[in-house]
């Protein structure tokens, strides 16, 4: 049984965009489309709220932004404590490793 839906948009849709939307709805299970739309909505909400942190680079830059060589030295000397704090925040080990590498560079530039 084929069901038809109607979509309204605030944006002007091109013919190509309409074809792509139709293709998605005809070729993908609705459950998968809803998962993708939920992800896109949550991302959109976070972006509008200013809380969207995209990717590892932004996390690393937030951690080492305006760190003085003295602060970098302290963090490296207390690295086990820093790892514990980073893991509490949900950072992966590759991310933590990259933060450490940048802290070492800041310390070296002193």
C-alpha cells in the first residue's frame, strides 16, 4: 500500500532537492529517515543554542586556547589527574593524546 505525504518548507526548494527528498522517501525505510531527521533536528537545535561542538578539533582548541607555558607545565606534571577529568567529560583517548601533544608544544615554546 502506497501512502502519500505532503511537505511544506519555508525555503524555496529546487527541482533537484525535491527529487532527492522523493528518492529518500521511496528508497529508504521510514524508520531510518526518522532517525536521520531526529539527528538533524538535534544538531540544528544545538547550533541555534550555540552549544554545537563539531569534531575533535574544536574540543582540542577549547582545551588549549590561551594556555600559558606555566599552565601547560602544570597540566603535564599532573597528567593522570587531567586524563581523569577529560574522561569524565567524555573525551576519547585519541583526543586526550592530541591535547597532550599540543600542551607539550606550548611548554616547549616557553
